[in-house]
């Protein structure tokens, strides 16, 4: 997820291809049944909040999907 936020979304935003980044992630409950290495909503949201305002410098919508 970090690569998507800090590289892909930023590149498309700066290149004026997108106006907002959208990440759709499984909630922890759904992720538990998936293979290892899958990012999940709660962790992604925590990481974003921890980085602080303005990081990444792309308007972002993060959506969590539950079973």
C-alpha cells in the first residue's frame, strides 16, 4: 500500500491524470482469510494518520471492505 500511496498516486496526481487517489482495502477480518502480505484497512489508516497531515500530498479516499 505504501508504494501505491507514495509513488503511484503521487505520479498520477502530479501528472494531472487523477484528481483523487482511491484505495480499496480489506478490513482485518477479511484479510485474515487471505494469503500473507495483503495490506488491510485498519493498518493502512493508522499509517496514514501517523504520517500526519499533508502526507501523501494527494487527496485520498480509503475504503475498507468487510465480509
